[in-house]
């Protein structure tokens, strides 16, 4: 077994262990720090542009990664999707989402560096995180763009990277598959694993607290206090329930 195979067999579990234990530790001992530390009060113009670009862009990128890594090539072929169709169907949205994500994170970094109070609230871990996050986006976008221009000559990652990824979750890692992938894929995935290891110790941890409850909670009811001057108690009138 080569050193490369051992690396790809072991390093994902190291990153996963740090992610799980680090997240537990952060939640257990730093609940009040489990936040993005909102800075909208200090600057909102760039935030209104950069934040949606980054968040919606990265959401599409994540969905694309899930489809490409989790769904086997044989499944898409079984429903009549050829490799050529899949390649372009993934490359075009992937490049668009990657560009949007890169522009968004670039604006957020510029805003954080150029706005004094926002920069002051940035921790050392967050600075490292931004460097690694940007590197992951750039290498991923570069890999997707190169693959798009190569067309039929592009490396089919669903024969190497995807089976390796699934083998990690089967606890039967096939690191030799990753050694067959081009260096661009190996660099991108290594940076991504470093990002996951850093995740619990930065503001990225807020992603594990997505406010799904807001979709189902009752709406807030506002009442006019003038009704109290008409002999009625504030809030005494019946009202319909929310969602």
C-alpha cells in the first residue's frame, strides 16, 4: 500500500473526528460564542450584496457536491443521463455558482478588512478560516472550469473521487482511488478537509444552527396601544393563531 493511499485512507477520519469533537466542545463550553457575531450595525451596503451572493452560491455548490459525490454514475445512466449530459449539466451551474460564491466571499472579506469595528471583531481563527475558505472556493472553481473546457477529455471524478468519498462512510476506505485523481482534485479536497477541521473553532459553526424553526413559528402580532384609551385592555381582543 502506497503512502498516498494511506494518506487518503486516514486523513478524512482525522478531519471528521476534529469536526465532531470540536463541535461538541464548542457547544458544551462556548454556547454564548455560538454565533456569527452580526456586524450589520457597522456596515450594511456591502453586506446586502456580498452575503446573498455567498450564501446562495455556496448552497448551490454544496448541492452540486452532494449530487456528484453521493449519487453513483450507474444511477444517472440508468435513468438515461449520459456522462456528456451530466458533465455539462453540472459544469455550467457549478461555474456560475462558484463565481457568485467567490465574488460574495471577496466582498465580505473586503468589508471585514475595510470597516474598522468589523475588523476588530474578527478573531485570529476567523482570519485563518477566510484564507482556507477562499482557497477551497478558488481551487474548486478552477477544477470545475478546467473540466468544462476539457469537455470529453475531462477527468471523470465519479470513477475516482466519488467512490472514494462513499467508501469513507462505509468504513472501507479506498484511498488508492484518490491517488488516480489529478492533482487539482487532490489539492481541492485536502483544503476542504482542513476547512472542516477548522470549522468548529470559527464563526462557520453557526451553520449548524440554521433557524428552521422560523419557518413554522407563529407570526408576531402587533397591536395598537390606542385601543387602551377606548376602555379596552391591550391584547384583550381575540386573534387568530399563527402558522
